[in-house]
């Protein structure tokens, strides 16, 4: 309610808006520090009445408003908490608090909004600080003058540039200087710069102190200590204690005696100051008698000095440090050996063979085993400082394989006396002895080891001449088959053997080192059952030697191929009415597997057993199980299977269609006339061609010759009054017949089919020719009506019969054209096919011999059936499993016998029609056609002139 009153009063006040007051407060001021008055700008303009009743209230606050508070009675602003400018505004140059304060007086109806901006003033409350108070750096003594050694930065957290103006200072030195720059972030950084070259050997460490301040007299400051370590550089040469060394050694000084110690020092440290010693000059000979300890500088006697008695050596002793780039110093060394004793002969051996030398105090010569007799092994130089007989020396060598040959005024050479074979003897220990002629004689002996160096003269030898391996087909790639192995009597690289397969092999790979033969891919025995690989072993000598072995790989069969029928579906034909057990056809299939996996049997698919009148034997033979009747069912379709004897067995199926060929076992059935309706009355004034009656009959046999009917008059037409259409059975008047009285004719009609064994049916029909003039007047109108009715009925019946006959004739002509069209390609080929080329395994008692040309013609004929269920049965041959017409086979067998018999007319082949090999009316038709063309009997044409197209 109070707020509503205030709102109502404010709505009645004089409102002033837009005054702005700016105040300042320093950061870090104590809490409750007076900042200023919110209306200091407008109070002087207000009347005393307004000022006395003013009330102050915050109506809007900005960011950081919680840092201040307002006294509502007097309008003063105070700090509410300790203000840290850097926390509130970061490094911003301007940091402020924005408020909106309402001034209103209820008595004076005054209201005004003042925008107050309080600027937070930065104070220098942060000193510059370094991240660390101490850092250490390493500076090589070779660092160039002017190099920046390190850079440090002091951070001042004050907000304004005035208090963040960091300066650096350091205690002045001659060696280091200070450089101050601004980095890319605008901060001032201090860099330590090298002003004078460093020398670690003079002074190896320094400490520099850098102080930072922010430019205010009362500000704090901070400092950082920089410890600088001067690292060593190899800039000092080793220094010998003497500028030269000169010593004298008696020839009888014992081995191991220290005759001199050289000393050198290096001012550098670690590896740069660590030195080792050596000798240069004629050191190769000197080293036979003296040696220097590279660490201590001791020079010791190493060999028998009597051999170099009286000799003086001028050498240089070297001393080098171990810096990254070593420094070397040298000093002259003179060694003189004093002759104080009598001396035996001295033998100096020079190994001439390649690879020889001195190893472990032994002289070693290397001679290749391929060397010929007389090959030089070494040269001996023999000296004796004595005179007369004491200086005359003779030498000899041990063993019979080598001998000494004299080289005048020079010495001896050691040569081989026989060919060497490392595989027999690979080492010879020779002893060369030289004796002088003194009394007592003094001698010297030197041992030489002759090593026979291997030559690649032995090829690898396989452990077996041939290897046999087997692998089951369908293997996993990488399957190991066999491991071949070969050895080589040579040594080292000459005996290192590698293996590979000669020629390219896509199926196999061999590990070149181990000789393990593996299959690269899965093998298929049906593609390749056996492999013969030639594996080569080759050593690594120069030139390399090889040998070979044969690996026979047998791929073991698995049952992975189903039996495959030769055709996807079989079609067979069998003649009806044959006794059970007649062979219908032969199934045929193949299986790519071998052994038991490739053996297979045939049978009917289980769902068809006991449902078809056929038996499928395991060898694929199909026979009838009962007598068949085409009129009951003309086709059988069932599934057969071929299953192999592998484990598990694999099965394939095929469809078998058996069609029943028609046997002429049904006689024609005459439907009209019948005994109860066999009389026809015709008026005598009818003209020629008038239809008297139509003989109607049908035959239940298959369409074709067995059911094609022909009509004839047997008797009763001796006067020739009637004519009977033999194809359609239409009986017509053949002449005008004017009678003076009624005439009655009884015609004997015969209907026969065109089958090979013709079957007939007979009937009789009575025809009355009615004389018109004999009718009485009383009967005239009635007879005229009857006559008109009969004529009308006859005309309608004749028209109907004529239409039906035209339809039948048109269908017959259409079928004839189709047969001619299908036969046309054969006519176009103009190929004359001898009749004997159709013969399939003739069984005649007499065999017919054909020429080679005729045999080739026989082989070229393709008798494969391609008929389907949709094709016209009239155009089908009867094929067995071999693709040959079954009935044609039996027919041609018979006709072949007739062709060898001049007295035969073809009638003997009638019984073959029912021989059980199957046939159709088309076969009978062909036989009749051949008979008509005169292909049988004594006047038959030559075989090569018989044209199949004439038969068709």
C-alpha cells in the first residue's frame, strides 16, 4: 500500500532527469570512506524547502555497485568494502562504478534522477616482481662479445601505465651489460649482454644482480640474481714438460723395462684436458721393440733389442686431448740401442700373402686353397752383425708341404710344394730356423702359421635327391608342406645357402633361409592334382655355386564337388502299351573328385518314390515298372538325384520328363450315322453337289496319323450316284438324278485312321431319293412344307459343317506351314545326310560297312534334343540319353537290314514299331515317306543321294 502511495505521489511530482555526477575514490580505501555526495552538482540550484526534505534512493546499479553504499538521508556515498582496482578492472586504464540515484521531495513535489559515475583511481600498491629470485645459466668461454646471454622480465600488477613503468638497473661491471627493450606484448624486458671475452681458465663464474622498480619514489622494488657459469672450450693445447727427449738403451735391456716417461699437461678440464700419448714417424718397425703407454706416457721395451743393436730411431711423441675437436702437440724423441753382446742371426719375416700379418705375437700367412704349387707365402730377410763364420747363416723350414728357396743377396722365400685343400687341412704350423757358423753356433727360430683360406669350390649338397609332400586341397594359405635342407663344405659366406624355386610359381613359396616350402594359396585338386617343383640351393660365394632337388607335391582330394548332370533336364520318350521293364533312357553325370569322392549313384528324389511308374536304377538306367497308357496320362515329370559316396555325400538333382508316344491302339468311333438313325430322304430334283449327309467320327489316339481319319464307300454306290469326301466325310450327289419313282440306296461306309497299323470302323446308311411327281394333290401342300423344312435344315447343317471343316482345314494348313518353317533351315543348308549316318548301334545280323567319308558325316550330325514342353509334339523326335532318336534307331536298324536284302519291301519293320524303344506317329510317317520315295527295295537311290529334307 505504501509503495502504491509513493508511486501516486511520484506521478504528481515535478520530474527532472538527465543530471550526471562524477566522483573519485582511490583503491585500497578503508571501508566507510566518504566518496562524495550524489547531488553535489544540483544541490546549489535547489531551494531550502526542497533540500530540507530530500530523500535519496538507488533505482539502478551497474557493475561493481556492491563496492559502495548510499546514505538515503544525506545522499553521501561510502565504500562498502575494500576496493582492489586490479581485481575489478584488470589492466584497464579506466575503471568505474555506475549508479542511478533518485532525489525526491514529497513536500516540494520534486523528483530527479542523477547518473553517478565513481572513478576508481589506481595507486601504486604493487611492486614489480620476477618469476624467480635466482636463475643459473651456462655460457661457453668462446661466446662472442655482444651476445645476449639471458633475458628477464619483471611484472607489475598495477592497472595504469603510470604505476607500471618498470625500470631495470644492475651494478656496473666490465664483463656484462644491461639492455632494456619492449617485447611484442609491450612489456619492458632486461637482457644481459656480454661486453668482454670470457676465459674459463682465468675466472669460471660470475653473479649479476638486476633490480626492477616502477618509477615511483615510494614504490617497492624487487631483484633477481643471475649465476653465470663459464663452461670450458677446448682452447688450450697440451704442453710437454721438455721440448725434446733423448735416451740411450742397452741391447740387453729386458722386456717390460720403462726406459722413459714423457709428461704433458692441458689447462682445459674434463675431456678437453684429458690427454693420451702416441709415437709417430718410423713407428711400424720401432713398435716391434718399444711401446708407449698412451695413458701414462711410459716408454717400455717390448722386444729383443739385440736384433736392433746399434740402431738409432728418430721419432715424435704425440700428445692430444679428447675435446670435440682434439688439439695435438708433438715433441722429438731420439732412442739409441747400444751394442754390448755377440748376436745370433736375426730373421725378419715379411708375409706376402693377402690377409696375413702378426696376430697375438704369431706370424700368420693366408694362402687360398686354389693356389698352385710354388705359390709364395713369405719373404725372409736374415742378418747377423757378426763377421766371418760367425756371420755365415743357413736356414731351413719344417714340414714337407713348404720349402725355402734362396733369393741371392736378399734372403729366402717360403713357397708351397703341393696343391692345398682347406677341406682336408686348413692350418700348417711352420718353423723357420737359421744357424750361424760360430763356435758354439748361435741360432734363431721364428714360427709362421699358414692358414689355408677357403675358396668357393664346393656347391651345396641336398640331403635328399628328391622330396615328396602331400597337402589336402582347400588348404589355408601359408600351410607348410616340407622342409628341404642342403649343406656346403666351404666356410663363412661361401657356405651361406639360400633357397628358391626355379621358375615362377603362383602356388608355392619357399623361405630363402630355412628352406621351408609353403602353399601360397588354397589349392584345388580338380585344377591340378600333382606338382613337380625344382628347388635351387645357391651359396653366397663369388661366383656362387648351385645344386637342385625335385619336390613332388600331391594334392589330396576332398569331397568338394557335387555330381554334375550333363544336362539340367532330361527328356525321354517311350511307346505306350509296352510291358513293364522296358528301358526308357539313361541318366548321365560326372564328378570332378576322384576315388570314392568321385563315385556316384542315381535315384529318384524321395518325394517321387512310389508315385511314378518308373524305376531309376543306381547306374542311371530308367525302366518302366508297369504298362503305360498315353490316353490316361501322356507325360510324367519327376526329380532325380545323383549322390557321391564321399563323406559327407554331396547331392545334385535334375528334372526328368518322360513323354508317352502314341500307339495306334484305338479304332475310329462313328458317331453318325448309327443304327437308330441311318436313313436319309432326298428329293430327286436336287442338283449335283447337294450335301446328302455328313459322316461323323473320332479317334482317341494322339493327334497325327493315328487319329487322322479318312472316309470311303465300300459298297452300295455302284451307279456312282454319290461321292464321299474322304477327308471330311461329306456325302454329296455326284450327278443329277431324275427318277420316275422312289429309289433306295444302302451305302456301306468305312472310316479308317492313318496309323502304321491301320484301324477301321464301318457303318451303313440308307438314302431314299424321293420322286416328286408321285405325290397326290392332297399331299402337295404338306409335302411341300416338309420338303421346305428338310431343305432349310439341310442348308443350315451344311453351312455349319462347312464352317467347322474350314476351321479344321485352316488349323491343319497352319500346322503344316509351321512344320515347313521349322524345317526351312535344314533346306537352306542343302546338306545331304546319308541314311546310314542315322544308325545307332545296329543289331542286324548283317553289318553294313561305310566309307571313312560317310563315317565322318555320321560323326558330324548333332542329334541332341532341344524340345521343351511348349513345343509341338508333331515336331519332336524320340531321344534317349545319348541324344539319338530311340524309335529312329530301331527303325533304321531294321531298314539297314532291308537295304542289304534286295527282296525286302520294308514291311518287315512293322513289328519294330512296338519293340519297346519308343516312337511317335512322326516316325511312322517318315517310314511311309521313305517308302513312297523309293528308299527301300531294289530301285532305291544311292545312299549319298538320299536327302533328309525329302523324308521330312
